[in-house]
């Protein structure tokens, strides 16, 4: 978070984290396509030749003036592939909130749990207490024919009291609700800290 | 999963940064002075998370500043990680890209800031590098505060939460 008193700007960083192919980039593509172009930046994607996220995707949202303050929301994704651990850590650093995108595909439970634990490990190493850190969980691909019930995945991951959003991001379902929830959660956290 | 349940405010406060009006003015002065002295085509100062503080110049018509700052911060973070992994890490690292028509400099400016400059290739490389490192050093001395210094920002103002919710809903077509 960066607050610029002279410009009256509040800059926030929200990171979409999760296992490979869970739909992190799809979330940003949907947001980019549905937000008024005056209120967003271009979508930047650093990809491999195989069209997979190599480093990060980036999209900035501008909420306009609210009570004389201009919040700018920076959305990032991390690369999901196993061998990009260093990149994930770099992107996650400095985040004000996280959207964890879990995959409801029947073979994805272990990958979800591994990424979830891995993310917690990084947050703790940054000196952040995960239990009090703004975080929401999106359970994506609910539209798959053999999708696991999201409640079961949430239990296995020990998501506990985190806000949960079943989604079909490719169709845009759940994307907006997830984004709204994480922005609200981040703002509540900031309000608690400094208002 | 073992996870501390108690919030440690000190830990959470470490990652927030405030730029005071005086600091913002000083950053603008350093950046504009560097641009004039070099002379540079373009200057940008951002924080290490890619939030833009100052930019000035032309020739960037196709680049949004938010996107550029995010990429620069990512570029520097990756360069530093490469340096760390290969045992070549040093403070105030400078990444130089020498081009046929332009040279670009990406400089770590302390623990908080990133300085980017683009100059024409006619500008002597050593001169530009010297000035970038000097400006980076000046910026590095400007420690951003993690304490609120300028009073409340309006988070508790009338209807802030409702106005925020409306702004979020207003994002969508």
C-alpha cells in the first residue's frame, strides 16, 4: 500500500494466487473486458511461448474520487506452474490482499492444498499473519461436469472463515463478486489500521 | 496448518508507506533535475510495488504509466533476485539497456523506490549513468514513512463505505 498525501492517492496491490490452470489470468481477462476502458489500464501479460503466465499479469482499476481520495487498485496474478516459485514470491510481496483461486476439477485437490500452504508460507516469511490478512477464496470451474463440491474443497484446504465464491470465471460468473469482496476486505483492513 | 491467530500490528504496518507532500515535492525536484541535466527523454519514479509517483517526458505515447511502473518494478525485482541467486547482489543496483537510438536505466533507489530513465544514445553513457546513480542515491535517502503523518484521509468520512461500494459497482459496463 502506498498513500500519497499530495496527490490524495491510495494505491493498493491485490494478488490472484492459486495452482496452475485454476483461472487466475481468466479472472483478469474478464475484469478487463467488463470494466469501462476509462476506469482501467491495459491488461499486461508476461507469457511463455505456450501462452502460460511466465511472471505476472497486471491490470490497474481506478475507482474515481471517493470522499476526496483516489483509490487505485493494482491487480496481479502469479504464475501457477511449479517451477516458478521465485516469481510467485516476488509478485506476492507487498500485496495488500489476496484472491486465492482454487480449481474444482476432480484431480486438482492436492494442487489446491499445496498452493494454499505455499502461499501461507510466503506470507509468514514476509512477516504477515495470514489469519488477519485480507483474503478471499474463489472456487473456480464449478461448471465442469465433474466439479467437486466447493464445500468439500474448502474443508480440505482448511479455508475456515474466509469469504468463499463459487465461480465459472470463463463465463464471468463469480468474478465481480470476488473482486468486490477483496476490495472491501482490503479497505476494511486499512480503515482498521489507519483511519 | 499452524497459523498465528493474533494480529501483530507492527508486522502488518511494515508494508505500508506514506509519501508526504514534502517528500513528493522533493521526488519531483530530483526527477526533473535529472531529466534536465542529462538531458533525458523520459523519467519515471515509482515505489517498489510499481505505484507511480512521478513521470515526465515524451516518446511514451503507447505506454500507460501504471503498466510501465508495474513492469519496471517487476523487472528490478527479477534482476535483484537473479543477482542474489548468482551471488552478485549489491545495493543500489543499476540495470542498463544499451540501444541503437536510446539507452534505458533502471535504478534501485533505496528500499522504497525505483528510478527509470531513458536518454538518447547521443548522451554519453558514463555521464547518464553517473547522474542516474546520483539521483538514485538522493532518492534512497528519502525513507518513506510507515506512520500516518498528515491526519486522517477520509476513510471514516460520511458514507465512505457506501461510496466505495457504489464505485466498485460502477466499474462494470
